[in-house]
C-alpha cells in the first residue's frame, strides 16, 4: 500500500507540475502575443511619423522654393523699374569733354558719358550705359539706358 500511495503522490506532483508549467506556458504565450501586438503598433507609429516627417520636409522645400522665387521676382521687378526709370542725358546735349569727373560728392548726369566712368564700369565688370531708343514715353529722341 505504501508503494501505491507513494506512486499516487508522485503522480499528483507530476500532474500539478505539468499543470503549472502549462499555465506558465500559456501566460508566457499571452505575454508574447501582447508584446508582439505592442511592437506592431509601435512600428506602425514609427512608420506614420517617418511619413509625416517626409511630408513636412517636402512642404518646407516647396515653401523655400516659393519664397526664393518670390524674392527673385521682386529683385527682378526692382531691376526692371530701375532700368526703366534710369535717364542719362544725351552726350550731344551734355558733352563730357573738358569737364572734370566726379566734381561733386555724388555722381551727376555729366559723369555718365565721361571716359573715366566707362573705365570704372569695366574694372567693376558692370556694363556701362549705352545709347538706345527709348519707347517709354521719354520726350527726348535718344536716352541712355543700362546695357543688359
């Protein structure tokens, strides 16, 4: 009878151990599934954040490009206005021969046709003024405009 009790005791212990291990395995499997689901959500969140960052970078690049285009256009408008509004007198009316260059503190109309002015423009790599017909409503038949 002792053998029987002993075997019964061991069988109960083994059965309890198997039940405990299977319970642990089930709980670990549930934990693993829960962690896998959390990992999948985290990876999805990271992918959405990366996509949002890419879209924000694209929008910023588009905004930078539009601002640069606006700045360039505004500078071009200023240059066009300056060229349209620039009036240099006719050298036939205001000859430069025999006059001093830059007599005043500021550049005056008589300095534009002076040879020294052309020399300065060449040194600065800026095109000097040249004569051209003006269609902007100027009353004189010939006016000076900046050569483009």
